[in-house]
């Protein structure tokens, strides 16, 4: 019988094929990982949260007056010593982004297209009502009757609000300052209120009040 020897070239081709398959598998896994990192939830879990909407910053106002809620590790860095650099900010009232600025605005942005990009925000102002300005209270009566006619069924007090504003760095939640602001000076009865509503209502700070606060922080840094 003539001995048969397995071709060395055949064995080399098998090894080469195995290496190619292995390389292709590795490249496929790398591509899958890169694709997964592009998904916002995965990206945030690995690299830290990136704010994607101004309302996202509301979570930073869930703590006590001098304690920030969860910050955004990939938010813009606050550099107070850089006097030539604007410091975009957002003001949160009742879990809502009530006002914002790119840091260079001279008046309130007219729409979302003129608001600062969420990832550019450096300062978050958490505004919480602490009471009312004495002497500004008015009592307003309401009826549940049709077209506003009928006996008074509830009374609601309106006044000029007074607010404690805690300013935090968006990236790390560090407290920058605590200030007191007042709501708009014009106090008037609302046209409608919710049925059985009895809690007092307060005017809220206007955009300029927050802008002046940001400018004061910038000037004193």
C-alpha cells in the first residue's frame, strides 16, 4: 500500500481559513459594540448622561436647597475664571425648564430654535417658592356656575412670590450660589382655576431676573 500524506498546503489553508473566520468574527463583534455605543441609553450608561432636552435638567432640582439632584457628567464644563466665555444656563421651576439663555442673550429667546443647546448648558438654577412678598396678596373668588355666574364656590389667594434659587454646575452638581429672587410684580386673578383648588398662587421670576443673576455671578467670578 502506498502511504498517503495529508497535504501541508491543505492544512495551512485550513489554518488560514480559521484565522480569517476568527478575524471576521472579531471585527463583527467590534462593529456591534461600536453600534451599541451609538445608542443613547448604552452610551449614557458607559460614558455618563448627556442632556438631550432642557427639561432633562429638572432632575438636578430634586434635592434639598443646597444639594443637587443627579448631574450630567457629559454636560458642558463651568469655567468661571474664563471671563470672555459665555455661561449658558437654564432655570427650573416646578420640574419645568421655565427660562434659559446662551449666556449672550439680551432678551428671552423667542422660541426653541433660539434656546441654548442642552449639551452647552453650564449652570442650572433651581427655583423654589419660599413665600410671598408681604402686602401683595389679593383674594379672588370663583364660581362653578355657567359663564361665570352663580354663587361663589371657592376663593384663591394670589400674591407676588419670593423664591430661593440654588445655582449648580450642570456637570458635577457643585453648588455655585444661593440667591433670593422675587416673582413678577404684577399680581392679578387668573381667569380660571381648577375645581376645588384652594392653594395660594404666586407670580414667578421673569427671564430678566435670572439673566441678571447669571450676569452677577459672571461679574463676581
